[in-house]
């Protein structure tokens, strides 16, 4: 991976930062956040402005360019990747390390007195604007909205914004109709005494209307906003996709409906002016509910006194708790996904020793097996297929320049998943096709112990996920090892593979309490820079637990693995496991045999079935 | 404990809330916070305004009185106590439970439109003012400062503010002179480019000047403020205590000093006007550093643009990391404290079966034994001496009406500590003087497992204490049990028994990372309402740990118990312990024998020594 040469680009950007055609006054710094106007994590090519200006294309990062400096903030998953992709114009700011300044503090330290810091008001979330603006102002600087995106002005071959056909989902997938979702939303609005709710996150629009799209790779969403009133529904969306009879039927656009369920379709680009009109027409006490992560531009459209901002919207919270139809769909999707991975690992076991399987070949093969499964739509994120030292690059994606050949001498880490119409998968397995070293087995076993500690944890109803994060680290910590990422994230139901409001991470304190029906990943790891990476990831469902004393009827929760893919026993140092942990592995493998074995049988995949049976032999009792 | 009858008092308060003699405009609600003008947790009798108006005298709680309602917010430690002490005029708001409204939300729900909410601006911290004021304003109400404290206007027999003599501490206790502390503080100020630092917390003033007092029971502090400039030192303190030759000598008040170390002594009551004068005389860029928990009144004295507010002051952070002299002092204090407790428990073992020992007698006896130790000053908090159901009242203090007699049929919980000139102690032991039930032993053993999980935890340098909280709960959670308080708090060095900025609690996310030299408590518990309480508490020192891989030179930390008092083995169900846990108990008890045994021998306390040896017999191997 050679770095992108950005000298000319930065020169050009610094020119437009002073060009009165684009800025009212020159800006001494320009912030290029990661997201799009919906604060999406995964974005369309036309929104990859930070990658365009810097070369760094990981999923999280913020670039800031001043007259003298160019700096990139990203987290532990991306330290190595960012260092590889950026040229020497850029300074890497490693978030999460003690000595790394915040963006605001860094700006204050490098800017000349009374500077203007520019940012696209549609891209920066309102909460971040507020925080930065405050710090900058107290240091004598100003954060200013720059209406025209300055990257777009220098990005001559910027791709078009996608506008792909929609998929309608019926009740067998969603469990609840969009009408009932609107009713539930309005009841939450009534509870909080708000008259309007603005849906800005793409997955929230998709979930609310039981529609899916493919405007953004890996995330089955489409560019749209919605504004829900107590008696009106406005959907802001472009293109001729609203001409599709299936969509018209699904949204009942041509039916005679009660007025409060009649959807008004409006152009995507009219959201700001429509919202300003709503803002201007409010009577006292009429509040408008927005996420505090909605863009500064849309938030400002509503006068401050009328805003009702929350970190998580009622849709975000409702979406996180999967209903029976969604849970059953997720189960089906994970069984199909396991079938594909059994095929893949069986194939790899035979092919790797021949020395012809590269990381890219393995990733493509994984996609091929997945695409053979019913209701497969696309992958749920870029496959992380990494061997040896590439495994230590936490969110690595193989490209021709970095593509290594799998061998019997190196650890192979595969983190991959798919979108099926009935559910979203995300699974990581770490394997060795030869003989792992004692050290590799030791590290793998600590990671496994952490994985089990979370998966088997029992905790009272109402516990927030971040309180479980240390369980995943305890075995690693005992030996002086750790990993620089959270332990788990929420997973959507045929939606974004990363979703809020729950998760398991030392970094998140604003997470909502876990409740039965939520789905998160459990994925501790260990990374030895330059040598190997280990991660063991299952998607798990929060379920009620049975305990002896049941927290005085407060209720108990635990997790049930939805992912049912063997964990390579060859990598386990059984002597480092407790009896309880050994039992957990054997029970888990028995479940893989029972559930996935039956499906392999049904699909007539006999060789993969034999592989599954070999890989799920019970661990021998402790010595 | 019978509740305080508050009907007349509330009537009187509601009158002054409308009396133009005290309020510019009538206030529809009046907030009575817990603290004093220094936001102290433990307060002098003259500052116990919330207890005066409500009857509830726990260490944490906020009362709000409106024309119709009177409500009290407190946390899990005090639910039972508050319910017992307050009459039916009061509604108890149980903080930490999901359905309990915040004070702001509750006010919004009960107040008539456009209400004024009054509060003493010296008592409410600035950060809390800001939060409440914002919510109230957005709901159309106003938070207003009421200069005269309304409780004081109706509190006819309010005691005088204490003004007791000071204790000077020499280098053998403090390790660092006050001059060197000022130098270090000024260097932190220079780093942040602030010109002034306002010391508002009483323990910070005491620590900075190496002085102690006894204005507040249990906390060896004195009423004072300090304002430190780059070239000036102002100490705001009342009374003739500055006439004491020892104090004058210690502070070098009569010496010829470099001007920047010359202390200007000023009246305590002049802080606001002096600070306003500082605020008025600031040049651009001259910032004033205050805690964001400093009172609203003092914070407002500095114009907003000149304020530099942080959640923890540099003194708070420096004070938390104990130096060698302080650590050695804490060790000595804990050995003496253990001697006193061995005497006490030996005495209790003989006396309890006679049926003559009440909770108060036991508490007094504990104080008597402690007072026999060198450099004993006073207790560090009100002794929690509780038997049977009283043990479930987490911060119980025996009074004649509740005083139970210890017996061989009930669990006894003693949470107590002392101030010695060389250190502060805080220890909880739970004992049975007869035969505990299987259930009592089971609960005790889970609590012990949690205690050990924290005490023996190994974690990377820079870890925040709240990430360890769940370790203390895991064994309880597995069986559906939990406790409604944090696991640990920072402990001062001959200072407040509760101090920031570190701790171990699921509730605190703003804690500073743990570092070697910090001292915290480790005190999980389990409480069965109406039956018994269990808590096992040691004070522990953060020390470097040795690990196999040492976090790639980031360094490892763990804890060393400073408290060396036997944990009653009779209460342990050994079969619930792992081999590692059993080993921990035996090692701990061996250390009690070695260290405390030697001191008991030296002090000629042979009977207590025999008790110690009996109580520290190694646990038998697991069956």
C-alpha cells in the first residue's frame, strides 16, 4: 500500500480556503469529517471526501487542514492503515492514547490569533459543532459554516450521488408494518410532548418505512430524510424510485388513506427549506425532535427554543430491540452464513497448503459461498481477509499491493459478513492451517476466554453494555496484553452492521441499557504488530437468564450466540481454560453440529459437513 | 428512628419563599442541596440545612420544596434511612432507579408556568447550576440565586460556624513542603496558561498548606479559601488561629520571604469581593482556573470569558497520588488500626454471647481501642456498627432508638475508620459470633470473590477505575444478586475519607486514570432488606504489577491491601472459591500475621495476638 501523494491537493484546498468565491472570509483551518449529511459511518463514493483529500480510507477519521498543517484523527483500529495510506504531509493523531490532543486543543495550539475554522454544516453533527465551537470561541477563534463543501470544489472527478431501486420488506421479515411503526413513534412523540420528529439517519428512514436500498455499499440504505408530524408524513427522496409499482403499493401512495398516514413525497434536496418552513411556523410549546447528532445545518433550521434533542432517537431505540420475526430472520441468516463458512474453511484447508490462495482469493471465495445462500443480497462490510502481519491491521482490507498468500506457517484472520433479506451477519474466525506456536495458542486462548466471559456473562436487567467490556479483557490483562478497540457493537436486522444505541465498549458511556431482543457482537482480539492478529467474533442475542435469586425480580440477562461457526480447537491451549470454559466450547460446538450440521445435510453439502464434524470434536478434559 | 415532623417548618419555608424581605420575587420552588459553600460531602452542623428541613441526615441528598410538594433525592445507600427519617410531607426520589425523574424533570412536571426556582448561589456548584438552569429555561422557568439562605432565615437555633485551632504537618508526614506544592501548582498553571487558581475545596486548601483542622467532624479540614496567583498567595481564613505561633512559623508569616511566597491572610468572608476585584482587573488572555464544581457565586465573580473550568483541579490530582512519606504513613496508620480492630473483635467474641453489647457499645469500644494508638486524632466517619436487619441500611449509624444488641444469631457489620496524623483508615468487616446459615455464607463468599477480583486485578497503566467495577459484581451477578453502591472511593492521607478524582464505580465516568500511588477502597457488598448486610472493605494502594508481557511497556498496575484485618473464615464457603481465591485469602492472612502480629507483640497485646493467629489459620484445600 503506497501512500496517496497529497501535496498538490492540499495546496489547492488551501487556495480555496481563501477564495471569496467559496468562503465569506478566509478560513485558517478546514475540517473534513468522515460522515455524510446523515452522519453515516459507511458512505457513498461521492461522500468519501476525507479519503479523497488524505488517502486514508478507513471507516472512522477526521482530517483538519490548516495553512501549515494537515492532521488526521483516527482510532486504534486504523493506526497502521492510516500510517500506510497517508504521505508525509499528514500527521497521524492516535485517538485513545493519553498524549493525543483533541481536535479542538490541537487547533488552539496551532492557529494564529482570531482564526476562522470552516466546516460543511451538513456534514458536522450538531453536538460536535457545539463542543468544538465552544472551545474555539473561548480561545478567541470562530467555527464557521462554509455552505459550499470545499473538497467538492477541488474534486474534479467526484462521482455522482447514487439513486438505486428500493427493496420492499413484507411483514414476514419486519414483524411490524410501517403504519404501526408510525403509530408507535407518534405515541413516543406524544409522551415527550413534541409535534415533529425529523428522521436524519439513513438506517432509521429505511427501518421506519420497511424499505431497503443500495445507495451505500454494504449498508442496505438509500438517501432520504423523513419528517413525521402528528398528522403528516413527509419523505424526502430523489429519483424515479417512487415510480416503482411495488414501492407505491408498499407505501400505499395511491390508496385512499386516513390523512395522517398519507405519505407526501418530496425532493431530497428540499429538506432544509421545508424544515426551515416548519421551524418558522411553530407555535409556542411546539417542539421538534432531532438526534443531537443530526447535522448542524438541519438543527439550526429549528429555532433553539423549539428543539428537542436526544442522543438516541425513539426509532434508534425501537430498532435495536428485535421482534420475533426479526430474531427468527437473524437466526436463519446466521445458519446460512455458517454453511457458507464451513464450505470456505473446508476449501481453505485443502487449498492453502498448495500456496495458491491469497487474501483476495479467500475473500472472493467467501463471497461466492455466501452468494449461494437463499436471500443473499450483498456483503455487510468489506471482508477483512488477512494473514500474518496483515492480521494486526485491525480493519485491514486486502488490495493487490498488500495481498499476501495464505500459508501453513501464518495465522489467518477472516472477519466477514453478509446482508441477507432476513438478517445481517458479522463473524470473525482466526485459524492456523499448519501448527501454531505455543505463543500464538496462548494469545488465542486468552482472547477465547474473554469472548466466553462476555458471552456467558449474567447481569441484571438494565445493565449498560460498557460495564461488560472489562470481562473480555481480564484474561489478557493478567498477562499484560490488551487490544485497542471496543468489544462489541449493535447489529441491524438486514440493516447496518454497526448500529446504536447499545454496544460493549470502554469508550461508550452513553449507551442505552441492554434488554432482551437486542443484538450485539462479542469480539475481543489481540494484535501483535508485524506478526499476527487474533479476533474471535460472534453475533449474540440478549436473552433473559435464569439465576438462583433473579435480582429480587429485577430480572437477569445473558447472551445467546447467533453465530454458529466452529472455533478452531487446534488454536486452543486447553490447559489455560477453566472447566466451565471448556464446557462452554463443547456446548457451543455441539450446537454448531446440531443446527448447522442439519442445514449442511439438507443442502447436500456433505464434505463441508464432514469438516464441521471434525472441527467440533469435544475438547479433551483438563489434565 | 422516628421521622422528623416537618409540617410547620415547611409552612414557614413556603412563607419566606414569598417574603420580599428575602426574595426579590416569590420563588415557586426552593432547592436545598447537601453541601456547604465548599461543596463538601461532610459538613459542619451549621451547614446541615437539608437535614434541618427534612430530618434526613445521610451524607448525600438534595431537597426541593415547592408550594405543593417536598421531595428528596438520594442514592441507594440511603433509601431505607431516608424513608425512616422523613415524615409523610416528603416524597423519596430513589436515584439510580430507572423510573426516578431527575430534579429538573420533576420540577418541570410539577411547576406552574413561568416559575422561579430559588437556590443559594454559594451552595450550588456551577456545573449543576448550568445543567438545571438550562433545562428549566427551556421549559419556561427560571433558576434564580437567592442571596440570603432561606433555611437560615427559619433556623432559629442554627449553630455557629466552627473556627477551631489548626494542626501543622511537617515534612515527615507530608513529604513535600507547602512552598514546593505552590511551585508545582504554578507550573501546572503556566502549562495551561492561567494566571490565577482559586482553591475552593476545604481538603485542597488543607493539603496545599500542609495544615489540618477540625471545623468539620471526621474530616480534618478548616473553613478557608485560597487564591493563588503567579506571584501572590492569598489565604481567606477567620479567627485567631493565625495568631498561633506554630502556624505563623509553619507558614513563615513573620519571615522575610521572596514576595511570591508571602502569604496574605484575609477574612474568610471577603472571598467574593476579592475575587470580584480579581475578575474586574483581568487583562485579555488572563484566565482564572476554578473547579467546575466551585459554587455558582464564586464562578460568576469571574467574567465568563476569563474562566478556565475543569472537573478536577491540579491540586485534586496531585493530592491523589501519594508520595513515599504519605504511603509509609498510610501503612503505619493501617497497622495501628488493625491492632485496634484485633482487640475489638477479640473483645466482641467474648462479650457478645453475654447479650450486653449493643451496636453503640461496640462502636464506642472500637473508638476506645483506636484512641489508644499513637497519633490518633479522631474517627474518619461515623462508625457503622450494625447487626441483623440494620446491616442492610447501607450507611447506618446506630442511635438509641435503633440500637440493637449483638447476638450469636445475627450477622454483625462494622464499617469504621480513623484519622491518625500519619494516615486515614476505612475498613469494613462482617462477622458472625455464632453459626452462620448456608445462605449467609453463600452471600458472604460471593462478596469476598468480588473483593478479591478487584484487589487482585491486573490492568494496563491508564485504566480508569470504573472499568474495574463489574469485576466486583460478577460472582454476585451469576446468582442474581447485586448491590446498589459503587465499589470504591479515593481515600485521603490524613484527610477526607472520600476524595477524588479516582474511584471504582459504575456511576463515575469522569474519573481520572488510576496510577501508582493512588489509594482507593475496595468494598463490594450484599444487602438483604430486613435481614442482614454484608460488606468486605480494604483500603488498597495502586502499585506497579509484574506481568508476562507488560502491555508492550505501557506498564501494568494492580492493588496492594493496606488494610490488614482478618476476614472471618467462618463466613466463607470454601467450596465456592477457586484455588486462586483460596490462595489469595491465605496469603492475605499470612500478611496480617506477619505485619500486625509483630505490632501486637510489640505493644504487648497478647490476647489479641492469639485471636489474630486463630482467625488467620489457612483455609483447607478445596474438596
